[in-house]
């Protein structure tokens, strides 16, 4: 069934947003938005503060014009002469000349009670709202500024622009003239701050744009460099995998060659050597029978030689042959492990266990486990159990052979309660350890050896294996019967 289009689109979307490059670009975009939001508040306010400071300086200059510009409202009685002075043409000309070069568009004067007194352009607006608050702060000798956006400025002053208006108290005497001064009036200077705000906003966008472009460029470069490094790493991993495969195949060939050599020697011992020994034994028996009357005093010695020769032929040669090439593993891995248990039980008590899943793979003297796996398991168990018997000083050796149907692994463990060792000080270069590693690699198996001084040792071999359906026993009763059959077969094979 085809996958629905919505699910395909959803999967594609998830794949896109799992990309580090896309995630990085989204993060940079979010940070850019934060810069714009923060900068759009901070920089315009900073620009307004700068304009306000310049306006205060302009108001100080206007105060000097009033004091020294022949405005006739300086000194004693200035407040009484104020109305007549500001209505004169000379005062208006003086104020407009004072505006030249100033950072302002207009100047408004108010009495200390807030009544409009003079304006360089039109009529002074009535004080209300924020304007009155700023006026009141200035009347208490605290210069204050208000920002009027286009709608408010159009309603108050008739100009639809961004305006900044600053209020300041004016005295009747210039500062530092040694005379007592009285408050005279409040001056308000107005400036068009459109250009200042536009520059501030543009600066925010330029900063954000440069940051965004720079970070995305850095991210793209890093992504490109990371991609190249990833491709180099993949090529190196592939080359290493090929080398590992070659090493594994080489070790597998070495193991197979060694086993083939052992098999050839075993067949030679079991066949040619044993046949020749049997012929010598027959000749010795015939010689004994024919010489019984001639040399009766040597009959006991000839009987002993005959028995020893037969024991060498039957026990030693046959045992060495079976050890070199354990034909018992043809029956099954579990049977081979049982034969090792029987062999080593004279040296250390051995307990063996298996599970129904493993028994189901080798029912009634047959096995679906590959030959090389059965032989490899036998060899590793033989080496491990030999180490337990010779070096561990253990009171018991536990051997298990199970099949994990969930993870689809064959698992063999050999553990003991002996003296153990320190893995950090273990030199795994001994012939036994090397051979165990070779057999594990040849089966593509995972090998773990854990030990602690005084805590015993555990060897665990995990072999990937997918059991064929024909190799499983469907019912528990059949599995139990298979276990019994394996036990009997092992006993017979061991006796052989």
C-alpha cells in the first residue's frame, strides 16, 4: 500500500527540521528577530536622549540671548516688563535670529502659571496632559522632554512628524553675575526627530542584517566543512571496515587451515597409525602364541607389552585423534559441550545447562547450527575449561548453551568461582587467549571475558544466528523430548 501524501509530506518536513543546517538557520533567525526587537527599542530611545541633551544646550543659549541680547527683560523688574517685551518686534527678531543654527524648529515661552506667552511660529499650544507634566517639572527646575508621534504632534502643533519637546526654567539674571536671581518664565524648544529615528531604525536593521548574514555564512562554512569531514570519516570507516573484513577473513582462513591440519593429523592417527599399530599388535600376539613353549619365562613380559600396545592404540591414539578433530560436534554443539564436561569432570566439577530454544535447534542427533560455529564453540569451551581446570583453583565450573530468540543470538558462557585475575594486568597474548580470539572472530562473534581477583572468571560468547523455521520445535513437549534425546546422544557419543 502506498504511503498517504500527508504522511510523506510530514516525514519530509520532519527530515528537514532534523537537519543541523536548518536548525541553525532557524536559531539565527530567532536571534536576529530578538536583536531587531531589542534594538528598535534601545537605539531610538538613545537617539531621543541625545536630541534632548542638545535641546537643553540650545535652551541655555537662548537664556544667554535673553540676558545679553537687549531683550529688555533682564534684571530687576524683568517679570513686570515681560508681556510688553515679548510682544515687540525687536524681541521676535532676536528670538528668530537665535534659532539660526540651533537643533530646533520652534521656541515657545510660558509664564510661571502656564499661560502661553510667545512662539516663534504661530500661537503657543495650551498646556495639557504630558505637556503640562513636562512644564511642571521644568517650573521646579527639572528639565523634562516629551516625544510626540505624528498623530499627537499634528493635533498639538499642526506638524505631522515625530517631534521632541524639552522644557526648561529661565531666570531673570544670567548665572554667575553676583546678583540674586528670580524665576522668570519656562521655555519649550521643539525639534523634528524624524531623521534621527530613521537613522536609529536603519542602524538596527543594518546591525541585524550583518549579524544574520555573517552567522549564516559561518554556519554554511561549518556545515560544508563538517560535511567534508563526515565524508572523509565515512571513507576511512569503509576502508577500516574492509581491512577488518580482510583481517577477519584471514583469521578465519587460518582457523580453517589449522582445523584442516588437525583433521588430517587426526585421520592419519585414526587410520594409518592406528592400523599399523593394530598390525604390530597382531604380529606380537602371534609371536607370543608361537613362542609360548620356547620362551616361557618371557610370557608375562610379552603379555604386558601386548596390553600396553593395545591401550596406546585404543585409548591414547583414539583420544588424541578425537581431541584433534572432535567428530562429536557433527551431532551438535550441546553434545560436544557435554563431552567436554565428561572429560573435565575428573579435574573440576562441571555443571552444564541449556534451554529449550537451543535444544530445538539440534533435535534427535541433527543440528541446524553451522559446522564452523559448532566447532568454534567446542574449541573455545575446550580452551576455557582447560584454563579453569589448570589455573583457576575453582570448586565448580558452570557451562551454559542457550539460544536467545528475541535478539537471535547463540550464547555460550563458561564461568568459575576460582581465584580470578586482574584484567588490567592480563596480557592477552598467550596461545590460549589468541586462539579463543581467533575462533570468535572467525564466527563473527562477540567475546567478553570478565574477572576480578578472588571473584572468579566469566567468559561469554555471543554469536549472531537467525534460526531457520524448520529448525524449531513447535511444542514444549517436543522441546523437552529433544533435550532428553540430546542428553542420551551426548552420553553415547562421549562413550564412543
